[in-house]
């Protein structure tokens, strides 16, 4: 039987923050749950003499709570890394090229997980961003749904141009969640992607229809750079 501290920290949580709470506040709130549970366990452990079995059970519960906190702290650290990347000099980049490159890198992982990675992207999508930041966001936006997708299902990725926006859509059928992992790394990875895209100026939409989950990102296309004529200046 689990201790009171574990029950408190093991309440179900979702990776999508409530509408009135920022993703950062959501992560901090999620971190507070296992932290409070760990404090309760330690207070019970020093409250009085206990059997060896009870001490071992408390230690096991404390290690599990520590594991959950470490996952959340890593997510917070990655948010900080994205914030630093945003401050770097932005360049004109082709989102479609980075998307195809990332999809090719993830195909062996998809095959191992028995998920069909289907990419549709046949148009140039110039955007303005730092390469490291954009590459991280694209990777998170594909790798996290891939990790959550059900075996023998499709991970569909489309990228197209709508007026002056690049529109990236990722849809998948999720596998049943693990009951003992309320703060899974793939769910946190998707939350990190959301924060990164929104910080980069994109719009993020997440929807569910039946067993299909879909994330859609809308990002402004880069303005064309004026071409140099090469003509000599008049003196």
C-alpha cells in the first residue's frame, strides 16, 4: 500500500496547461505535487521508529517522486535553453528543408516503434528564426507525438503555405497512457514545443477528434530580401 505522500503526488496530470495558466506555471504546479509528496514521506520517516520494511517502502516511494521531479526539472531547463536560443541572431531558413531532414532522422525510430511516419511537404516555406531553435522545435513536434503514437498507426505530418503563413500539422493516434507515469517525457516534450513555437511568434492549436490528436502550428513566412542590383553607385 502506497504512503500518503505518494498518493498525493500521483494524482493524474495533463501536459496541456489550463487556458488561464501559462505553460511555465503549469510545469511549476506539476513540480510542486511530487515535491510536496516527498516532504510528506520524509516527515513520516522521521516521525518515529518504523519497521525495516516500512523504511524500504518509504525509500522506494521517495525515489519514484525524485524521478518525477527530475523529469520536470529537465523540462524547465529545456525551456530556459529555448529562451536563450531565441535571443540569438535570426536568419532566413527553409522550414520545409529542416522538416524533411528531421523526418528522415526519425524514420528509423518510427520503424522500431512500428509507426508509419507520413510526410507531405512540397512547397518552400522560408521563415525567420535561429537554426538551432527551429531545429529543436521541429524535432520536439515530431518526436513527442511519435513516442506517444500507438503501434501500427500513422504519424501524419503536413506542411503547406496559406497566404503569408507556413502551416505545420502533426496528427497521431495515441497509445493508452501509462498509469504510473502522469508526467511522461513525451507529453512534456510537446508542452516544450508549444512554448517554443509561441515564443517564436507562431500560433499553436491542439485538438482531439475521436482517437486522433492533432497539433497545428501557424508561423509567418519570412519577407523576401531585396535583391542587390550590383550596379555601381554614382559619384
